[in-house]
C-alpha cells in the first residue's frame, strides 16, 4: 500500500482515489486466502489432531490481555481500543442481518446472489473514496475532533451533499455519476459469462440501478 501511495504521487494522481479501493480489494483477497488456508489446515487435522484447534484458540485467548495492555499504553491506539468497538460490532451486526436477508432472497429468486458482491463492491468503493478524500481534507486544515470554520455540521440532505460548490459536493456528483455505467458494465459482463440465472429484463435492470443509486446516495449522506 505504501508503494501504491508513492507511485500515485509520482504519477500526479490523488492517492485517495486509488489507494482506498485497492486496499479494500487486497484486504478481501488476503482475508479469503488466509481463511481458506487455515480452514483447510484445521479440516485436515480434525480426525488426526483434534487438539490443534482448541490449543490455537487457547493461545489467542491468553495473548489477548497482553495485546490489549500494549495497545492501551500507546497513545495512538488507546482511543481506538476504547472507542473503536462500536463501528466494528455495528458492521458485524449489519453484515449478519444482510446475510440472513440474502439467504431468504436466494431461495425466492434463484441466481440473484451473483449480483450481491457487485452492488456492495461498487457502492462500498465509491463511498470509501469519498470518505478518504474527506478525511484527508479535514486533516489538512484542522485537528481531529474539531471542524474547521465554514464546514456544514448539520444533517446533510440532497442539496448540501450534491448541489453546492465545495470540493466534497463536486466529488459526490462525480462519484454518483459513475454508478450507472459501472453497474451496467458489471451486470452485462455477468450476463455474457452466464454467471447468474436471472434474465436481464428492462424491469430488472431499472430496479437494480435504482437500488444501486439509492445505496450510494444513502451512504454519501
């Protein structure tokens, strides 16, 4: 990731537009690769070495107080240790609920699951770019926890999010304009590869694009 940021700067490209989606993609790939390797190891040792999984769990549980103490002593990680659990647990709960909804949806609509990573990936990456740009802009002009003068601090709406002349509003307009062509490319690629069992009727495409726009619009608030 350091190489991506340095290379972006040398190419006169804003790293916020590049590093964040790459970090998200590499994180997903790395997590899946590590999870698959560990699961394969434990599954192979299930009959011959049944003690392996309990020993690994016990070691991690015993190391937990040490890592918590080490993080608490560091001024840069203490706040994350004390206050960073709310977004993590909230994201886990939302993901679990989304998984249950998808499980029921797949039963009723066969083949719809192939579109779930697309709509989540496109929306998530676009919003991540916007969040990264906002974070960089705020860190350049102010200290953490203090909004600079002239920044809107109320509940945003359509006008304040997309119809003003500030940099974040212009970025929001550009990113939301990428939703339609991006999703059209992906869903027609899925159709050409015959990866899903859902026909791309005009009604399905219209409702899919409407849901994608609503997702990005809600997350940009």
